[in-house]
C-alpha cells in the first residue's frame, strides 16, 4: 500500500532561460531492503562489484538499482556498436533503409575490419554485396568490424559521415557525456561513453525496436561458411539473458551491456573496465542476481493519472495537465519503508499551442538525494493559442517577473 501526499510549487523564469515546476509526492513505500539495507543508488558498495564502472537498472521503469562511477566517460570498445545499431534501426524505422538493401564491402571495411585486421570480423569477402539484415547480424552477433564499416559506408557514404549521425542521435536520446568517433568501437582516445548512458541506450533499443532486438540474442551466425558464436557470456547461463553487447580494448578493459528477464521483470546491467572475460561474466551475473533477488517493481500511478500541471504562455488556458505514457512505477528494495520524492521538472512557461501527447516534462524520482528514475510526462490535452488580450497579459506578466528577478539580483 502506498500513500501519496501532494504539494505543488511553481518557479517561473524568463522564456529565454526556461522555467521549472516542481510537484512533490511523498509516500511510504512497502518496499525492499537490498542486501545490507542500502539504498537504490549505491555509492559506497564498491565491494558489490569489482567493475570500475557499473550500473544496474530496471528495464521497465528505468529505476537505478545500483551505480558505481556511472557518469565517468570511458572507452566503450565494441559496446559502441549499440549506438551504430540504433542509428541503423532508426533509419529502417523511418523507411530510409531496408533490410533487403545490399551494401558493398569496401577495401577499407575489409582491411580495417575484415580478415586482414585480425579483429572481430564477419569475414565478408572483399567487394562482396551483403544485405543489411546480414550485416546487422554480423555486427551484433559476431561483433564484426567489417560489417559495421560496410553499414556506415552504405548508409552515410563514408564512416565519418555516419559518425556525425551517431552523435546526433546520441544527443537526441539524451546522451550528453558520450562521444563516438567510429562505428566499430575500435580504439580512439576521443571515443568515450558512460555506463549510465549506455544503459539508457540499451533500454531505448529494447523498447523502441522489439523486432530488431532479437538479433542481440542469436546464439550464433554463419557467413562465408564460417560459423561463429555470440560473444555474450550471459546467454548461456540459464538466467533469462536475451541480448546486447560485449566489448574489449586494451585501454578500456572488458565491458558488457546485458539484459535478462525473470518473472516478468527485465533488468539491464552495464559494466566496464574488467580485467578478463571470466571476471566480466562473473560480475555481470552477480549484479543481475543482486537485482532480481533484492528488488521488486511497484506501481505508483495508474495510467491516465494527472500528476500535475505545466504553466503555459500565450495559451487559451493558463496550464496543461500532465500524464505519463501508461502506468508509472519504480523498482524498490524489498521490505524497505524509505521515503521516495517525485519532482515534475520542465522548461517553461511552455509556449502555446500544445498538442495532446506532446512531451512537456520529466517526473524525477528520488530516494534521499539520489535520482533513481526519470519518466517523461506528456500533455493530457491539446491547448490552442489564446486571443490577443490573453497573450498580451502573459507577455506583460513575464516581463514583470523578469524585471523583478533582475532587480533582486542587484540587491
């Protein structure tokens, strides 16, 4: 049983600077004590994992169950291929690329990523034509660098142009600390990613592209009469693992993005900087076991619940109701009674018109000072532009607020 206490606060700023509205929900949650009674976001449990960087999240709610150096940019190695895959999946979803399209394996793709490179390879013959679907399987099942380069060249003309697409998509998905310099994850000092943003990317790929996610869990793939196994060690551990990506470079160490489902609950783990394949597999499994045994999902708000209101500028109405996309929940430690705080945050006042379903705000969930989940909130209804007197009044109000703030700073 969860009791909810609601209080609403609004803080306005100029449209140029943006504004924020906060809605606080305090509730005692019959929820979970993780092993050793620690909170959802763990900052002092270095002993829980040997990984220098790690994060464990609930795949459905996005709740952070554990993190360690989660915002530290590190070499992503072949885990960067997940960003490559997202760009391609998005191009297919936008009908700009088809799975049946064929791309040529160039000499560059063959030399830097194929047999002569002595790196992970699909072993596609030089100048051969390969379907996009086969190249995707070569990239995601076999971690083939030749497949990634061929895809990048086929879609964007050359790899540097594709990298621009990668970074553009990364920013669109809220990945502000990660930066990609190639489509393969091959070593480059400038190429960095955080485990938090890789987890966010993995969750996005799982939810946005369910038809393509199956590639990550394929146990093997054969091309050019060469049969190779999937490199993800979690797939053979009989723990519900169904995909994503491993990586290794000398500078970055051994890393893994993995996901597993048990009893209807999906968890996503990202670790990086391990010393061996064995250590990588053991640490990933340990964290997933920790999550499945120590946490449970709890529904906070039913679908369609109005969680708050965002102030509008120049609208026929002064505000718009905010709702989630379906029910809103959070993963909590079992048997805990700790307090959770929810804040609605948005930039505003929001200029009208506003369309129903337009993303307006974020519901940020905290335990203590730790942000454990961010849930997008949307306009519950459409609101058109107001008449001239209404817009003039809003403009005058914002001008007065702006002058007041400037005056307050001078005092």
